[in-house]
C-alpha cells in the first residue's frame, strides 16, 4: 500500500480511458456527499493506481455530475422555493424569499475564497501531509460536534446565523481533506440543527457553489480530454452521487458520523506512513 503512494514517475500511466473516467467519476460522486473529502480522494486514488493526476480542472468537471445529482435529488425543494417565491401565499412567499437570501448569502464566502485562493488551491494545498492532517482534524471535529451536542432541531429554515456559519465553513473546503459536506454539516450541527437537517441544508448549499465552480473551471479543462470520456465520468459521478445522497440521509436517521471519522483517521494514518517512510 505504501509503495503505491510513492511519487509518480515515468511509470505512471497518463492515458485517461473511459473506464478510468468512470472510476474517477464514481469516486467523485461518492466522496463529494459522504463527509470524507472528494478533493483528497481524487488526488490520492490516481496515486494509488499509478495513474496521472488529471488536475483540478478535470476534478471540477466531474463536479458537473454531482451538480446533476443534487438537482435530481432536490428538484422538489428547488421547484418549491421558486414557485413559492413568486406565486405562493404571503407567508409562503416571505419564507421562500428569505430562504433564497439565506442561500445566496451563504454562498458568498465560498465563492470569494474560491476566487482569491484559486491558484493556491491548485498548486500549494495538494501535499499529502496537509491532506492527512485535514482528514484527521476535521473528521474528529465532525464526530465530536455530533457526539457531544444535543440531538438538534429538524428545521428547514436555518436563519441568518446558521446560514452564514455554514457558508463561512464551506470556504474551508478549498483545502483538500477538509470535505465540503463534512465541514458544513459540522457547522450546521454546531448551530443546533439535527443530523438530517444539517445534511439537507449542506446539500442545498452545494448546488450554487458547485455550479459556479464548474462554470469557472470548465474553460481550463485540458483540450486533449475526449468529450466522450469526460461524459462517462460525469454520468458516473451523477449516478453514484444520487445513491450517496439518499444513502447518507437514510443513514443519518439512525446513526452518526463515527464510521466516517474512523475511515478518515485510517486514511490519514496511511498517508502519514507513506510520507514518513524512509
């Protein structure tokens, strides 16, 4: 296992086949919504398999699949918000418009941080030691926030404090290993939301920030990636993403985040061992 994490050399295979795109798409779809960090896995998995890392632009292109997954999983929520904002009764209209404002405000910190730290996220935040630390620290924080705080409220109306807190937390997900879903769910639990309510709000927040990232990065996608190969990765990401969303929401109805912390800790230890080995 540790040998697989050795630095890539001429032995690394640089051919991005449809099969590999499907694997990476599945990795993206699964790890984007489970609180285990998609950015870390999209960097580490190619290292494990001696594949060339395709770069941040390709990773973000795969987010197009998770964007589709989010829209498929929550289209009723978005349709209801859009409808009520213009055609609902006075109470529903006011509630929907507040929700749109909350989501917009919560998206701003991540969008600003993404623009300001775009180059750093691609060049200087991809080291294995940093990813290992982030996996361990923020996995422990998620577990502790869920384990030691009250059960929380099942509330679909977060309020300004919760929305802004989760929005600021979302900006931290630029660092690989943090996990966007993990850190926003942590912030939601610390704001008093239940597990399921925090996860649902985390997924709603993911939609605008993912759309922005895809639009921003698509122009940087390498021109040598065949459209058919990219499509395979996006479809794989979308299908697995829908399964991951529904699976996590069901899981959180009766269980917590201990299993995810254990997984993150194990992966962090593997990365530490790989870095420290002679």
